[in-house]
C-alpha cells in the first residue's frame, strides 16, 4: 500500500500523523496490527483501506451499501492497495463504533434474503455486544478472505479476546489475511504478526515485547499496588 498524489497536509485527514508519515506500507504477514495513541490515525487508515478495497465505510462486506452518516474521510482516494495474483473470495470490515448499524442492516436484509443464517441464525440485536461480535467472527467469516477489524477488543472480555486469537488462527490456515487496529496486548501477541506502531513522527515495525502496550501492561500486572500508588500519588 502507498500514498498517492499531492494533498494539503494541514487539512484533515492529511494532517494526521499516520498520513504525514505514510509513504509505503508493506504488509508481509497474514496478520498485521496498527497500534498507537488515540489521534494518530490508525482507525482512519484502516477505514481508507476498507473503502479502497470496496467495503462499506460503516462496516460489512462488499454487498453492504447502506450509510447512516457519511463521515468517512477522503483518504481512500489517495492510497493504492497493491494486490497479488491471489484474490480473496471473502471480505469484511468490522468497525466497533458502528456495528449497531450493521446489525440493523442485517435484520433489514434478512426479511428478503434470510441473511441471519450467515450470522448464526439469531438477530445480532438480541445478543450482547460481545456475543454479536463472536457470532460474526464464528459464522460470517468464511475463510479465504481479507478481514479488517477496528478495535474488536472493545466488546470482548479477555477470554473472548483469546477466543478471537484462536478463530484468527483457523482462518489464517484457510488463506485469510487480517489487518487490525487495536489497543489490546492480548491480540498483539498473535504469533508472527507484523505490528506497526504509529507515533507523531513515524510508523515503525516493532517487536511485540517492545510495544508500549506490552511493557505497560506487564509493569502494571507485576506490581499493581506500586503502580496505583504512583498514579494516585499516595
């Protein structure tokens, strides 16, 4: 993937650190993570990838064309996704913040096409947020696909995040690729994954144990009392 064309770097989204620092991003693993502080632009970049690939901006597959509020950026028009000779047969964009809208669209389409069977046979609105995420991952993701996930951990308990790791492994064995924006140190532990850390100044390919997510989480779990005393200045 690479950025194309002249843009006004003082305007959104080109003012975001990830866009300013982006030239070419080589995705060489079946699982790639985008991590960084809020505001660095990881979700915006993931959204641009999804739209450029032909997926619905609010989430879903290429067959979804609904929108409730057209707020996506124009970044998708300024990047190029390099595709290999082998093309995925499935694709999906999971966006945590707008998954409610996807669930509503699934219910709407089910009246005509029995779409719920692809999501486990039960309305996603009749399940908890985490249950509906897992129903999607376990039933709708068929394999041989490209799956872009934006902060999937937001609805998942630690045990469900580990279940997601297992499901990802199954799908990778079925020729699937994942690109995930996340804050989760559990998900980042996926073996062999590329982890791109986004900062104000650069995009860096970083080993798992050198990520801030791993280091801070380990420090806290090793000494929660000491960390809390420091944070609360007791």
